[in-house]
């Protein structure tokens, strides 16, 4: 009733009045406590963000050029086979969750360049002449500030002269000149990391095609990635065991031992080929974001770091038998005139045929890849490397030979393989003269007009002979 005061309320008000000084004191203390807790929280977040585990990489030359210096248990092949079988079953059981984002209209092509205007001109010309370029966005990433305006002028002039409907081209300017602070190799590693971080953290793209400024592309460059790149999307079952799709094959030489290649075929490899490569954003956000060697990179390039990192997670790539890129430079961090004479002999796809769906299905599954190779190896004769070096490569076309290279290291650290013998073998076959390139689980298949040669590493023999 109005005008009547509740006796209990009057008593409560008196109690609050007597306790108010204590409440004010407690309130000020709470503010201090909350501030202290907030400060501790900020320190914790800072420490966590700067204490990301960084993989300790082996010496680059020993890991890439001489992998036999790393001891491998004899059961290595069986261990990997079990993992692949589990992965294959998971892929068969897993269903699409919704519809994966398609490659078209969700992918950006980033051309990274430094100061080679003539190379950039040739690379960009081939890109602008590729089919279906209008479905992709293009960014030129520059890391040499003195060259920024010259690069812009060149690109604008070139685009307007080639295309009546020029695509919109944007630019990344790496204002901190890495090259002035670090060696060229380390600067390149940081440039690549900056591109990955910016595309996948500041842009809305699902996919990134990374291209150096000394690579020509085939007419079907974009179509190739449109067909195969969908394997990388997290909603695709194959993405569990893959992290990249490359446009390159190290062994695709025009001459050699009358090598045979199928432009419509792709294959799976645990080697990272680079030289025109597609990534999905998940590889950056889930793995590389906290591990990329921006400031403590060893003195070797990002390609080698990626090869090491992907091997620790048993991740593979898909690559074409016939490359969709072609190297054109005689100068660079890893190229000289001698090396370029080798690259000049590399094939470039005609762009007249697409990739077979059956090839994509096989490459998407490690066990399907294994079964396909085992089928190919049926009836193969195993011979010593020495015998293959002495004989010719003539045959009836269906002749199959298997050679086993001993890549196991002794307990005392000694290498039991004869590097000279393996180099002679690769030279005889006319392929790239280094271990592991384009291998799948220790196996490389080389097809010539006379004979098909299966090169098998001793350490992975159990994977294929089981």
C-alpha cells in the first residue's frame, strides 16, 4: 500500500548504510585484483603466442641430396603401409560434408617477384594467355621497394597490350626489404611466408596458387588446378593425406632414354615438387602459421623446409606426369647456366587434354596408388643395378625390370649405398640425378619406349613386397 514502509526493508537499509564504507574498500580492492588477473592473462597469451614449437630441421644437403645419411629401421615400410591402410579406409568411409568450395572464383594466383623485370614479363604473358584466367584473381607480390613502381608500370603496360578485357591485378608490397636484412635464400623464405599469411589471414580466398616470376605456364594451367585442386579441400576425403597440388615433375625430360609421359595422368608423391603449387588455407591455419621460419630460418629455402615439415606429418602431393610450368631463368638462388641446360629439356603440357578422372581417383588414395603400381609391377624381373647399367634399355615395350637401391645406413653411421652408382642409374635413364624426387613410398617408375624400370629403395621394400 502507498505510503506504508515495510519494517524489514527499513532494517535492511540501515544495515547497508553501516556496511557502505567496507563495500567501498572491497570495491577498490576488487578493481586491483581484476586488473592483476587481466595483466597475468595478457602475459600468458603473449608467452603462448611466442613459444610456438619450431621444428629442428636437419642439414639441408644431407636431407635432400643424401637422405641415406638418416638411419631407417627395416620395418619402416610396414609402419607406413599400416598408416596408409588406415588413411585409405577413412577416405572410403568419409562422406562429403556439404559441398566443397570450388577452385574457380575462390582462388588467387600470386606471382612473387624481386627485381627481374624481363622474367616477370615472360611469366605474366604466359599467364594472361592461359585458358579461363578470368575465373581467378591475380596478385603480384614484390619485396624490393626500389622496383615497386617499375614493376607496376611493366604490368599495366603488358596487361593492356595483351588483353582487351584485362583482369584486375593487385599488388602486395613487402615494405620491409628482407633482402637487405638477410641472405637471398632466407629473404625468399620470408617472402613466401608473408604471402601465405596475408592471403589466408587477411583475404577471403580458399586456395592459393604460388608462382615464381621465372616460370612459364601451359595453356591449361588453370584448368589443371581446377580439376585436381579440389582434393585439398577439408570436405574432400582425400584431403586427410594431401597438402599440395603441384604443376611440376622433376623427371619430365624431352630426351633422356626415350622417356614416355602421359599428359592426362597425375600421380601421388611424398616429395614436394614446388615450381607452381596450389595450397588450401587449412595447411597454413592448422600447421604452418605457428611454425613458418620467418626469423630463424636455416640457410636453405622454403621448398626444403616444406619437404621436411610435410614428411613429419606423412603428407603427400599430387603432381602431373607432364608439367604445367616450365623454368626459364639462367640466374637465381638455385639456378645457374649449367642447371638451366637441364631445365631447357623439360616438357611443357600442350594444354589440349585434361586430366583423366581415373588418374585423379588413384592419386587421391595411397592404397589405390600402391595397388596400381603393384599391378604395373606384375611380371617384373628384379636385377642388380650393375646389370641394368651394363645392358641397354631396348625391349619389346612391355619389358619390366626392378632394381633395388640400398639406402640403409649402418649403425656406425656409414652409408652402405654407392651414391656414384645411383647417379649413374639416373643418368642412364635420363632423369633428375638426385634421390627421392617424385618418389612414392620409396618407389619411382620410369617408363621408356623399350622398358619400364621400377626403382625401389631398400628401406621401403617391405611396403611393396608384403
